[in-house]
C-alpha cells in the first residue's frame, strides 16, 4: 500500500495524505478530513516508509545501542527497558544490537541509518570517523573516556557493600561465589576486588573464592568447600542474585542454617530475591537513574548541547532481608 492508495480511498490528494499522516505543522486540514485519511490508512494497512521519512526530514528516530557479548540477565533487561522508555518520551526509538556474530559494526549502521549509535565499549577510530562523516552521532558510553574509572569504582563498591555488611554481622571468614560465565569476568573481578579490600581493611583473611555453576549440585560442592576447612566460611558474597539463590538452595539441601550458620548477600535485587527462603539480602542498582543519564547523554549529543553531566553516584543500596 502507498500514499496514493490512501489518497484514492479517502478522496483527497497525496499531499493532504502526507500532511495528515506526518502531522505536518502549520497546515490547516479539517478534523473530518484527518479522520477520513487515518481511517483509510488503517483499513488499507498503510505505514509510512521509514526510509522515505529519513530522506525527507534528514533525521532518523533510531538510536542504535550496541550491547557487548554479555548474558541478558535481569539487570541488562531492566536497563534497556528503562532506556527505551526514556528515549520514547523524546520521540526516539531504541534498537539493540547484541554483538555476538562478529559482524562489522559499519555494516549494521549503514543498513539501519540510525540517528545515533551508543557503544557500550566504545568504537574503533575507523568506525567513529566513518559515522561522523555520515552525520551519525557516535556516543561512547558508559565505558570510555573518564567513565571506566567510574565503572570500576561502582563495581568495587558493590563488593565492598556486600563484605561490609557481612563483617558487621560478625562473619570472620568470607567466601566469594564467582560466576562461571567468562563474559562477565570483568564485573566479577572488580566486585571481588571490593570484597578483598574490605577483608584486608578489617584484618580478616582473604575471601575463599569458588566458582559456582547454576546447579544445585555445583552449589552444594562449593558449600562443602567453604564449610569443611579449619576456619569455615560464615558469610558469602555472591556475584549476583542467581548465584546467591543457588547457594541458598544448596544450604537447604546440606542442612546449613541461613543466616545463623551462613550469611549470603547477592547483587541486583531481582524479583526472585524477595521470594526465596530465606529472602535474599542483596545490593540493588538504581538502573532507572542510569538509564535516565544515558538517555540524557544521547539527547545532549544529538542537540550539541554539551554533556549530560557526570554519571549518577548514588546508584547502589543494600537491601537487607533474611539471608544476611
């Protein structure tokens, strides 16, 4: 279906159809005519061409978000959901590309012609310069420039929040339940660094690190490692809520009382955290604030209005429940 079909069906000119369907400002079209044109378009299943609109206005409404090869867990899903909502309020559409195929980025942005490309891990110099020549805004966030320092500090603070709470509870030997997915190794190493630093500052031994696959049997094996030593682990900082919930399940199977014999703290405050037995103490991340900042950075770059300011620094909070 084309605008000519809509024009014939509604008995108006193609120009009028264009005015109505594109909400062209400054043009007087009666409410009756507008309703007739929209009814025809709906009945015929007509949709304006995005490519044609981009050529006509010189502006796409797509923001391409290039996500690294990370697992799509609750935290990433929530961030993308908030970001899509923030951009939608500004008339922009979020398109997410999960970089798993190894397809060159330039092939992707040349195909979809976005208004901007947000690179979580930044861009190569060649990609950045090519996008700039094409009039596409290249936004490197949140792991480029000075932001990696902020990112590292935030991830380490997660581990510090976990360990500080466990130490305050009286735990004298800590364990760290590490993930087995190599794609999140950077996150895990930084969070573990925060746990280690807190233990050192408190005069406690280094945390006992055990990778925990997301199966009950693997978690039970890890639990035995922590409990069978001369100085049993009494507090576990887990990489995230999924790993923490596996540890809690293993503790039930092994007859280890939580939090009396083993305190457990997760990360992300997922929905399941409040329904576990016992309910899970966890570190929540204010993903809505992070999404608002990222959306503001996109809009600031598009409007050439400077920056969106520094990333929010109050995005973490400890949610205390029954497990620690």
